[in-house]
């Protein structure tokens, strides 16, 4: 038996004084606190003031009857449980009372032990139910608190992601600046050679030469100037747009646009283009002009290698993480000793090349967390395999 139940306060509402006294004595003898009221109105006022755990209410009372009182208690004071007294032979009424929210009923005249048993039983049920309710309430509070924390966490994650994006943009910006410095140093080196030649030719012309020789040296001077001009133009191309312009970019469309743009060069070299687009990848977030430049540089290199016709193959596919683009040609391929040099700025094997094309390609691919691999196709030509991550893992 739960001893804490005896600390409960019980209100008895009955218009018969003898009943009030009897029950009151019976309950206080067992340690319960008791309150008495001789009418329903008085009882309700007491409940409001004293908040007893239990009310035992007589069904038959003048004024407000027990049934109305029961409903009032259940409505206004749900923590006060109710046991009803009914006269013998009114079992149907008892059923109605239970439906209206009574926890139990006792038939008059009652047996002391029976009354005590029922009081204890209802108080036990009340205790369990209220504890349950408190637990549910606590659970609800916890869930609400968790939801609040989740929202706060979401907000912080968003805030941090924004910060990260800004920091990343700054890193990319500063990487571009440092690559600019790197390019500038290389460029100074590259330009010094043609400048030396120019100054040599000018000195030769000044030393008094025959006209045909003058013409020959003037032409050489123009050639060197043209070379400097090309270097500068390429360099400007690679750094002139320091700010990203991010858009939804469809790689298949960029490839098609770039090939269209190079149409006359392709025709001039009698190159046949074969597209093998297996699956069209979803759009990625990228700077469209940068991606176009990446493909343009690779295509031009391939076309450059095929002087008397050949095939330029473009393979496109993707899985759920990466887009794969393979570009191959039927040129003479890349000598093994050059394979690890071709991405270096200013490395070129061409008379009029600047050697910046592939270094720009490399930088762009790195910006998008992608990678590029190069190999020779069984001595037939070069194969460049580019992989770019799908948007989740894009840098910005
Ligand atoms: N498809 C290819 N087949 C054979 N060699 C290649 C191919 N692509 C690049 N290369 C080699 O890599 C070198 C570097 O290429 P990159 O594009 O960086 O400069 P470039 O083409 O020489 O000069 P520019 O791009 O200014 O015209 C080339 O000079 C060439 O030797
Ligand atoms: Mg090139």
C-alpha cells in the first residue's frame, strides 16, 4: 500500500450531517486530511480554495444535485477526482455518473472497509494518471526544446555555411592573385627573349644594311612583337575576370556551343567530330565562360595536332557524384618525357604557342574540385579525361 496516499485531502459533500461526520472520522482516523461541505455550491467553493485530491459527492442533494456538481468539478478542477454516493437500486444512474467522469461510485448504505478500499484505489489511479500526464507534458516540453535547438542549429549551420562560402570565395580570389604573380614572373621571362631579339635586329638595321636584309630583319621584329602580343593576350584572358559568375551550367550544352564556335577551325583542319554523349548530366553551378574556356583550350590543342584531318572524339557521361568528359584526338600524341610538363605555364612545343592553355585548364578544373588526367591512346593521339563533381560538392 502506498503510504503517500494518506497525505491526501478528501472533500465530502453531503446534505446529511451524520454522513459527513461519519465519513470524516473514518478517513481522518486513517490519516487522510478531510474537508466537509453540506451543499454542492459550498463544495465547489472549497475545491477551488483547497484543491483536494478527491471529492466524495452525494448524488441526491437539494439545490445543485450531485450530477451537476460532478460535471462542474470535472470541468473546472480536473485534478480533483470524484467518487459518487448513490442510493441502492440506482445502478443505471451509477453508469451515467461514470460516463460523466466519476472515478467510482459507492452504494449507500456503505461498508467502511469498502469505502476505504475505493478511496485508496481512486487515489492510486489518480496518482498514476497525473504522473503519466506530467511525464507526457515533460516529453512534450523536451520535444519542443529539441525542435527549438534544431532550429537554432539549422540557423547556425546556415550562418557558418555562408561564412565558409565567403571565405572560400576569398581563397579562390587570393589563389587567382597569387597565380597572377606566378604568371607575371613567367611572362617577364618569356617576353625578355623576344625583346632581346628585337633589340638585336634593331641594332643590325642601324648598323647600315642592304635593303633586302633590312626587310628580313623588320619581318623578324614583327614576328617577335606578334609573339609578345599573343603572350599578353593569353595572359589577360586567363586573369581578366577575377570575379565568379555562378550559373546553372549544362556541360553538354557548353561542349556543343564551344564546338560550334570552333567550326571554321575544325573544317579548316578537316577534322571530324564524334560525340558520344551517354547520359546528359544535370546542370552544375559554375561560371559558364570559364567552363567554355576550359573546353575551348582542350579542343584547340587537339585540333592543332591534326594538320591533315583526323577525328576529335568527345565522350560524356556521369554517375551520381561526377561528370566525366573524355577528349581524344588522332594526332601524334604527347612524348612521354613531356607528359608531366604540359600543364606548366609557358610550356609549349609550338612555334607560336604561349604554353598557357593547359595551365588555365588545370586552374579552372581545380576551382571546381575536379581533376584532369592525360595519356596517349596506344600511340595514336592524346586522351584528356576530365572529371567534375556534381553540384553538392561544388565550391560555391
Ligand atoms: N592534344 C594534344 N596532343 C599532343 N600534344 C598536346 C596536346 N595538347 C597539348 N599538348 C602539348 O602540351 C603543350 C602545352 O599546351 P598548352 O595548351 O598549354 O599550350 P600551347 O597549346 O602550346 O599554347 P597555346 O595554348 O597558347 O596555343 C603543347 O605545346 C603540346 O606540346
Ligand atoms: Mg593550347
